């Protein structure tokens, strides 16, 4: 059983602690068939929706409710500790619909958010492009106004839920201004003519990923989210909310790795004594525990600050994501090392964690991008 003492920290309220306990009970009964990744994600979205967990991923239309970042982080951490694909399924419902939750009109929210919250529709977030990667301001995909419509042309790549999503939040250049000020955000149903899956992308930890092609893809002007030219602001606002949750998923992986490592070193015998008797092993366990707690402090500081009304937590979120994802990689590597040959045996928990963690240091802003963000804000005094 992973350490739960962090729930007593002052970052949390009683409803967070109750949620964490209820989610533990849910995950203990969760069964995931990984033989078909697409179907597994569809099944997980339905299970999470039926159990009510997706209600935390998107706001309820017609209310003044806000996304609670501490709740999102707790859910992602717990799901990731049990199954990485379960975390992915929950996270993408939130990220894919985040712009609708934060900036959608009442009609836009009513059209899609009930489906996202129930698991009846799968959401995707289409920001990255083949030539721009993390450099969102230089995106080249276009959305040209044509009467009461926009016509989209271009490509998006590394899109999570690509190929299985029912709705994509898409960012494209509307020509309002150069750079970041020229982007707008749109809701694009997967069934829209002109939108196709150009390529499915395979990774070391299987997830539904794809390159999307937009060729003369016509959508109504009412599908635009927020003002024309506000797309960069919308994207960054969504990432401010969900970037700490990426760190929380990494923390979940790291907690599971530490749990597996402790079980290994306390039961494995070396020359008639537990592996844990070796001081070098004790040092590894100490380092892992330190990285886990330090990550949790950074994550829940960022989440608490956002929930407490901070307009932007870019610096705090960047610190949480950078440290937690990088250190989770180190924690998991130590767990693999402590398992010896079994650590690289296909199908073991630590081998799966080793493959799962690597992508978190890249998506939603690679580690070096987070360093740039932190440095600029530190040098700028904000």
C-alpha cells in the first residue's frame, strides 16, 4: 500500500481526502485488458464515466463550478499508480474538453460536456504540429473565415486519442496577427468531412496517438471557442490547469515503483539476508522516498495555488512538471535496478513503468521547455 500520509497536508480539504479513499476502492476493482489499446481506452472512458469520475474532468454546464486542480491531480496520481492507461483515459477527457470548460459558451458546453462527463464521447486536444512541436506560437495550420464558416487546412501530430476521439479541440491560425496572437481555438467533431487520420503512431508504451489531416475541413463559425486570435491564451490557460496533473501522473508512477522496490528488497534474499540489509540499497530507497515527497510538495503547491484563485500558475506548474517527471524517471530506474534481471522482464510492473514514464518528460512541454519557462519568470521577477 502506497504512503497516504500526504493527504493530511494542509493543501487538502476533507472532500479531497474522501475522494481519494473512494477512488482507492474503485481502482482496486478496476480490470484493464491491454490486448487492444483502442478498445481498452474506450472501455476505460465508459467505466470512469459510469462511476462518476469523469464529472471531475469537465465542468457541469449551467453552473459556476470550476475545475478543481487538486482533485484532478489526486485522480491522476491514483489512477497512474494502478494503471497508466486508466490515467491516460481520464486525463484526455479533461485536457480534450478543457477549452470548452474554461471558455465555451453555454450552448457549446451543453452540446459536448455532458457527453464527456458521462463517457459517451471521447475528447482530444489537437495543438502540436509536425514542424512546430512545443513552439505553439509558430503553428501553421490555417482556419480561413468563409461566411458563416471556417475552413481548416493543415496537420496536427502526436494527438492523444487520435483515431478514437469523437471531438477534437483544434488550434489554427486565423491571421489576426503574427505569432501567438494569430491563433484561434475550435471544436471539430471527428466526423467532419475533410478531417482524417493520416497515420497512427506507435510508442514504447501503447496509447491511441495519431497524425490528423485537415483538408478543406469546413466547420460553422459557432464552433470557435472564445475570441478570434485568443487561441494561444486559451491553450496556455488549459495547460496551466492540466500541466500539474501530468506531474501528478508521474508521481503515481513513482509511488508504485517505490512500493514495488520496497517489496522486492524486503523479500529478496542475498547471501542469507534481505537485500535491504545492504547500505547501498538503503541509500537508493531513501533517495526514491525523497524524490516522491519533494514531487508531491511541488505538485500540490501548484494545484492549491490555482484552486485558491491565482490567475496563472505557469511557474509553479512548470516546476512541478519538470521536477516530478524527471525524478520519477530516476525513481523508476532505481526500481528496475533493484529488481535485477526481473526488472527488464517483459510484463512486470517495473518494466511497464519504465516504458510509461518516458513520454511524460516530453508531452505538454518537454523538460527543457519547462526550464526556459522557469528561467524567464525568475529573471523577470514574476
